[in-house]
């Protein structure tokens, strides 16, 4: 083994991987099993560095599976030595199997990470290219861990909290394990209560109705408009198509006070109809913009042929344009559905009557000190699951919808 | 970016020569059809977006509070005194009227009612007239908070007494004209004086700017980082991409409350993790603590904790969007350039710095501008996380605070006007920017 920047970098990345692995595994063990584990960071860090050092003993070409096995064992041995046999600050006799699994997982993860980063890196002096390679690989790996944690942790906490009860939560907020032996009835207690006592079945229905109606109204308004902008000649066409998205720069909160005042006086404020007037107004411009872009891309010859054959303008739209534009219609519909389903501001400002609450409004009403917080989280899960299922099912369309003409947020 | 495309002249709008000579009949019919097809969109956008936008200016100069939205209305209840079911016996019908408002007068109050058949009014009183079964009472006005009683003496005949129905069964209706505070000619500049005078306004403005700038940058940097990771294909890439979009797709109420519970100072999971890892001694109140002292080389800096946490939420929730756009742009960069750079010995970091970044500059700056405006406009997130407490009140939250929490709609509208004017400034930038993109 030669000693140079390669070894130094290897040790550093090994240190980093060891730290990340031991911290994550320790916390995950606690969150999943409820064991009061405190990972010894220094043990993991040293284990990672030892692992990297063992791997770098040989030149890249000579690294055999046996070497990696030794490196794997190196992590376990050094962790055990540094932490005096208690890598998670727990006595070895306590849940030994889980602890052993944890240590094995750390060793495995560190070995894989080091192997991925250092696969073609030798221990001697490195060229700039190789140094960059190590840095980029480390950053990428770190990025995966980082993003996975920040995305998964909140959703994991949301689901698990909804399945627990208040006392357990206050006793040990780290213990998100759930006792599967208690039976489904007690496990889904919060959900049952929300649907029986808090009227969430109705909120779900209202949200669905409002969202679907918003989609239908939006399409009914934007399809003719988009077609006109894309295909027909009229004065002011360019100005219109470039300014339609300016509507999207208008903050909703600015509209709230006048709309609140006017809708109150018209008796539209505390009604579903009121929402069905406001929601399409915010979605029609972007739907029109997205659709007209797609309509322009369709071959005009087909429509002209249709006109020649005696179809009316609306016949052409109905029989030729729309069938061709189905993917765009799907994207727009999903996108509008998502906006309407997630909408909070107007639902919150307009609706006072629990009989016509949408889910967003219903969940807000759970945010009080009298309602246990697992109910709040169960409400959040009920609001989230339908939209995530739809999203995963139609991901392709929704991603298209998000990127096609809109960056609304 | 798709935005810029629209400003280019589309083939469909090639300069119409008809404009000078007058459009031909076909062209005119086409234009009329187009207008009809666009009319619904126009109407709804005018009514729900543009009209309220202008209405803000009007409301902001009116002394209007939440309670003024219920206009003064006359309220009436009918009473009967005496035995109306005995033939020939005199009894009294009373209309008790009052003004629902303590502030506004009502003028031209008219009450109408129908009497059951068989009842004859002997004395209709001063203001009421009876024609057949119809009663009509007209008052000149009902001042604020005033109550009044209208009395009529009546008598029933035999047929009625045999089969009596209460005169109260027919509901009296009452109408009146009240001055609506929203439409009268009373104006005031007090709303503006009020919001600009308070020192709070300027701190709100600073918080808004900090939130907008750092929230936007955070979302962009995270998005760039995530896109860079997913640029090269690997097994499970589409799953990871879907996962990364979760924060954006999930409803804001769900994720905001989850963060609040996750970061709870007493029994939140995140604080418990910090304590378990010995990073913090006691629970940190992320959303409730305005400043936290931090020692940097002996200097103590007050770090705005709640604001920083709210900004972190903003970056977390919206990085998926910039990630999606940046990834789409990255995928369209031709791989030839990277191959050529590789041959020339450019390192991965150099490739990123000298090839990827310049190519991404367009999308990055567009995203920055749009996200900047949308973050500036954002209300839901901060409102749900902190309610604007602990130094996180932005202009948008201030609209709610003034208009609804303090019930002063006029002041809320004045803040909305301030937002609108700031946005106009942005819009000028926007157009300049789009202009530059085109040329």
C-alpha cells in the first residue's frame, strides 16, 4: 500500500459513511422497534475509516471478495472495541438479535458505500480527475441518503403517529413502533373515530365532488378557449396567449378580502357553489395555456379535412381534436384535480358549516388542543392517501402536467 | 422554459393584411367564433380575479370591518293580544320591528302581511293601510338600534271563530334600504396610515424578503442537487423520482401539520432525536422561538430560528418542482459535449461547472423568478406552521391578520394593495426577462 491523497480521501469518506450509517441505523432502530438506542458515533466513524483502509490495502485490480469480507469484519470489530461492546449504548443481552442485525447492517452499508466510492481509486497520490470522482460519488451518495431521509421521515411520522395513542406518544416520542398484536380495531382507532364521530366520510365526499366538478368546469371553459387561441385568427391573439399566465402571478390572498366581502353579501360564501366559482377561475388560465400548447402541436391538416367533409367547428373539436389530445386532457385534469383537492385558503375562509367542509377544511378543524394529535395525523393521512395514490397511478401524466405549462405552487 | 415561447409570434397570427382593408366575412366570422369560445374564460377571470384585484383599491380606502358585511336589516316579529277566536271580540295585532344594526340606519321600511279571511281591521293605526286581506305598513326610517311597535285593532266574525287560524301563521315580510358601507361615499386614508405607521410593517416587509429570497434559493439548490443525482439512469430511478415529488403533491395541510408535530418542542420526534444524539440538551421550539443565540468565534449572533425553520419547510416542499424542471432540462443536454469533455480530460466537477451549469442557467433563472413570485405570494404554509407568530409574519399573512384576525377588512385590503404594487414591480422584471430570453 502506498500512502497518498488516495488513502487520505478514502479514510475521510469512510469516516463519513461510518458516521451516517451508525447514526441512521441507530435512529431507525429506535423509531422502528422502540428500543432506547443511542448510537456511538465515534465507533461508527472509526469503523468506516478502518473499512476504507482495509479496502485500500490492495490496488483496485487486486480487490477480491475476500478482501471486502475482511473489511466488513473490520467494521464490526472496531465498532465493538471502541464502544466497549455496546454500539447502541445498550447492554448486549437486550434484544441481542436486533442489535446484531443493526451492526451487520451498518457494516454492510459501509462496505458497499466505500466499495462504490473507491472502486477504481488507489491509495497513492491521485490525479485531479480521480479526486473529483471521489468527491462527486460521495456527494451523490450523501444526497441519496439526505433526500430519502427528509422525504420519508415526515411521511413515516405522519402514518405512524396516526396509529398510536396519546399516552404512548407523550411517554416516548421516539418510539414509533406499533404493536401489531392489538388487533386492527384498536390500531385504526383514530380512523374509525374520524369517520364515525368527525364526519370524515362526508368531507371525503365533498372534496371528491368539489375536485371533480372543478375539473369538469375547467375543461368545459378551457377547451374552447384553448382551441380558439391555438387555431382561430382574431385580433389580440398574441397578446392574449402571452398574458394569460400573468393571472398566475396574482396571489390568492389578495383576492380573498374582496371575494369574501362580495360572496358574503351574495350569500355565496358558505356554499359549495361559491368554491366551484372560485376554483375554476384559478385553474382555467393554466389549463387553457397547457391545452393551447398541445393543440398547436396537432396537425392542422386533419382538422381541415374534417371541415372539408362537412363537419362543423364543434364537430371537428369533438371528433378530431379532443381524441388526439387525450394525453394532454389527462394531464390537465389530474393537475387541476390536485390543485382543487389540496386547496386550503378558500376552503378555510369560506366554509363555516361542517356539513360542507372539504377535507382540507376538516383537517384544520382537528387542529385544536381538545383533539388528540393522532386524530390530526389520521386526518392528514386521509387527505394525503387519495392524492398520492392517484399521483403514483398516473405519475407520467401528472409529471407532464406539472412540467408542460405550469409551475404553480 | 415554456413561458417564453408564447411571446413569439405564432404562425397563426402572421400579420393580417386584412386589418387595413377590413377583415373579410370569413375572417370576421372566425374572429367572432373565437370571441364566443373565449367568453366564458374571460368572464370568470374578470369576475373572480381582475375585479377583486381592483376592488382591493376601493376597500382599502373604506373604513370597513368584518361586521359591516352584514348590512343593517329590519327584523319583524308578529304578536296577537286578546282572544281572536271569539266572534265580535276586539283584539290587537302587533308588529315589533327593530334594526339589526347598531350603526346603520334603514330607510323606506315597508312591511307587508296577509290576514286570514274573516278578520276585519277596525283601527289600522297611523302607518298601516289594509286593503282586503293585505296589510301594508310604510315607515320613513328605522334609525340604528331602534325598536318600534305597530299596532292594529281587529275583530273576527262568526265563520272565523268557528274555525280559527292564528294571524301569525302568515309571515310578515319587511323590506328596507340601508346604506351599504362598501358602496357609499365614505372614504378614509386611515387604513394606509395605520399599516405604514406601525413599525411592524417594515419588519414584516423584511421577513417577507428574507423568506422569499432564501426559500426560493433553498428550493432551487436542493432541486439542482436532486436532479444531478438522478440524471444518469439506474435501476429504481423512476421510483425515487416519484418519491421525491411527494412533498409537493401531498396537501399542504397534511405536510404542514406533520412538520409541526415532528418538530414539537416537548414530544416531537425530531427533538427527541436531537436529544438522543446529544446535540441538544432540551427541546428546541423550532416554530415558536423567534431568536436563538449562536456563538460564532466569540460573537453572539441572534439566529432567527422560527423564520429559518419556515424557510426550510418552504425549500423542502418546493424542491420537487425545481428538481423536475432542472432534470427535464438536463436530460435534453446532448451527451456529445460530455463525451468530448471527457476525452479532453475534464474532471466531473469541471464538467458540471463548465457544461451543465451554463446550459441550465436559462431554466434556473426562469425558475428563480417564478418561484420568487410564488414564494412571495405564499400564504398557506406560514399560516399553518406558525400563524405568523415568532417573527415569521409575511405580507400575505399580514393581510389575514389585519383583515380577519383584527376584523379590519380595510387595513387588510391596504396590505393587499401594497402586495399588488410590489408585484407590479416584479412583473416589469418579468417582462424584461422574457424579452431578453427571446432576443
